[in-house]
């Protein structure tokens, strides 16, 4: 798989997860409104019954979004592992932080983010990050997010 194909596949996975999350959010908001209107009609809008129902809906929504994130992480992990085997990326793991492609994308992001945020000189962190080719391959589409974060400190 070429780096371009890998990037396209990653973008597709992320877009699908975003759509699924958005649909879940809209469904959650519809259910919340439905319950609130129903409670108003029954004159129990300030009751603990409504609060219990809203808490249950929130818990269900949180579980759905956690599942979507977990599935996305697993899919990205498998895709990047396939990309490594197919020669995608530079193959270099010469980085000052741990590079482990078996980690979910969220853990990779946190590892690299924590490394660069530990710099006392944030401008130096930005400069080093911009030339970090390992991070570009390791983080894929998440690479710009750390750059944006670092720029908020400069």
C-alpha cells in the first residue's frame, strides 16, 4: 500500500467514524428533547424521574461514542500495520520517544504530544516537531493536531 493509498484509507475511516458519531449525537439530542417535552406534558419536568432518564440516555450516548472511538482506533491500527508491511512510511523508528505501531492511534498521539509538551522552550519544540519525520509517519492524519497544540504555547 502506497503512502497516498494509506492516507486515503485513513481519511475514509475517520470520516465514517465522524459521520457515525454525528448521527449518534443527533439521535441522542432528539431523544433528550423527546423526553423533556414528554415530561413537560406530564408535568414532571423537574422530577427525579426525568433526571434518571436523561442520565441513562447520556450513559448510552457515551457508550456509543466510546465504541466508535475504539473501533476507529482498532481499524487505524490494523491499517497502519498493513501499511508497514507493505512498505508504507519511512520505516524509521529513530525517535526520542517510544515508537510502537501496535499502539492505538490515541496512545501514539499522547506519547508524541507529551514528549513535545515537556520542552521548556516551546518554540524549540515546534522547530523539532516540524522536522520529525518519524512523527509524520507515526501519527498520520493526527500530525497537524499536535502542531496546532504546540503553536498555542508559542
